[in-house]
């Protein structure tokens, strides 16, 4: 790692292609945050419509998309850490491997902060980079150890969901009691005041009233400053969380799982056809019933706060199972060359994942914020925007990579990491630099 020109290495097409699926798929959920108040993620009655095609759009996304595409993206980040460092170490990088890794990670942290405040409050680059600072030593663990840690985190998060739901029930009961006590002008205990505060905070974020929704639209369609302030209000909660916060366990668990899946050959199509078939069947047979329970809990309580909180108990195991099943299906497609042109196109899209991810935010900001379409569309209608962006990125990614080694954002990240402008245009020759680049989550 002595040269300021970054070394090139062979890309793994299956990983790039899965990354392409993930970066396109993640827009299916991100679009909700761009188009509506963020509470619409878990409650379709807030905005966008909760009947007919809008209701079924919510249901299908909850089962097949919500948490799964971000899950795939996160798994690939973990895999990318192993892929990047192992190849650099094989070249005798020594301590320089850690140096480059941490410089890349710190620059990703900067990108994440800028992306969050300027474009998209729900972005993942910041938490990826934050956890990337502690992820480096885990690359040496065995696949079994990594899977065990992932399982432990998943159990803990599920237990946390049970606790949060139970607390929400108590808070609501206390809040209802306090309304009677206030009428009787009785003094509240400290515990009662704390419970009331917790419930009212949930009401604010999960059940915004008409005034709050109007303010959200005004903030998101106003001046640039008002848009940044609106994002900052949401981000102030997430960005002040400690690196060991349970809110980040979701990301860390899947990063570790990604490392394990790479080590076992799952992400490189190195396992047998029967393995991937079993992986898909088991994943769907576990995940789909859990999501059915999740949605039954939500809809039977018609998206009340407590119904949504209890539905969250099924979320982690359900979404990980379906996420792994999705990966298995795509691996079968790639392994057997079912759609080679699609695979190559998705791989190009995934090779430029950072560029495409940021461009999605730019386009959605222009449409919903600058174009003032925030809070004006039905839920199903926002997917017309998604499909248009998909078409553009599937077309432009392979065309760009015919002439350039990296996407614009990947090139900038790489140049900043090595603190020297990196070669951008492809060289002529039989290889055409097609194998250039280090396969991390977004490069």
C-alpha cells in the first residue's frame, strides 16, 4: 500500500449483481420517507392511503421489501470488509491495510453526514461507517462465530421489542389514568409523569396530527434551510446514539452475517444448487409466516401504536429469513446464467452503488422537496417514480462503465482515501480494466 494509486483487483460479479439488486430495491422503501411523513413507514393511515391498491402496496412491501433490501445492502457491507482486507493482505499490505481501511471508513463517515443533512435523513452511510470503525477485527473470526454473534444480537433485539411493546401498553394505561387525575386536579407521581412523557413522545412520532403533517409538508417544500432543519430534527436523535446503542445492533448483526456468508462461499455462488434451493425454502417458510403474524397484529389493531409495537416482535427474525431467501433466489439466477444480460446490468449498477444511491436521493429531493410533491401523492403512485429511476440507473450504469473505471462518487471516495487523483478513464486492451476496483459495499 505504498503507492498513492489504489491497486486494482478482480471484482466478484455475483456480489456486484446482488449489490445492484439491493441498491435498486432500497429505493422501494426510501421513497416513502421522501414522499410522506416518516410515520407512514409503519402506518399507512397517516398519509398515502390505507385502502385498495394503497393498502396492498403497503402489505407487499412489508412482506418482501421492508428491511430486506437494506438487509442485503448491509450484509454486502460486511462481506466487502472481508473481501477488501483479505485481498490487500494477500498482496502483502501489512499495516497499510488497516491504514487504507480506516481512511476509507472515515471518508464514508463524512459522506454519510453530508448526505443525511443535505439530502436524506434515512441514509445508511453514516451508521455503516460508524460501525465500520469497530468491524475491522471481526474479519478474522470464523464463520460459525460470526453467525452465533448475529443470532445473539437478533434474540436480544427481539427481546427488546417485547420489552418496548410491554412498556408502551403500560404508558398508554398510565396516560389514560392521568387524564382522569388531571380533571380531579390530583398531583402526579414522578413515575406517572415519565410514563406520560414517553407515551406523548410516541404519539408525536407515530401518530402526528394534522398540524404536524402540515408543518412537515411546509418544512419539506420550503427553503433549503427549512429542509435541512427538518432533517436535523430527526437526525438529532439518531446521530447522538452511542456506537454500542441497541439501535445500531440491527446493522452490526447483518454486517457480521455478511462476513460469514462470504467466508462460506454463499455470496460468490460457491455453494451447490440444492443448498440455495434449501436456503430459499427455509427462509420463506420461516419469514413469510412471521410477517403474516406481524401484519395480522398491526391490522387487527388497525395500526394503533400498541399494535405496531407488538407487531415489531416478529420483525427481526422474519426479515432476516426473507432477506436470506431473496439472496438464495438471486444466487440461483446468477449461478445458472438464467438472465446473463440482466446479471451484467445489475453488476454494473452495483459497481456504481454509491453513485446510484446518492443519485436516488438527489432525484427524489428534486421531485418531492424542490418540486413540492411531498405529501401530495397516493402510496402506489410514488412507485412510478421508483420505476423511472430504476430504468435510468439500469441504462446509464453499464454505459458509464464502458468508458470509466468507477462511478463518479466511487472515484471521489477512492481519490480522497489515497489523497491523490485516481485514474478514471478505462485503458484500452482485452481486459479493458473491467476487473478494476475493490468490491466493498459501495465501490
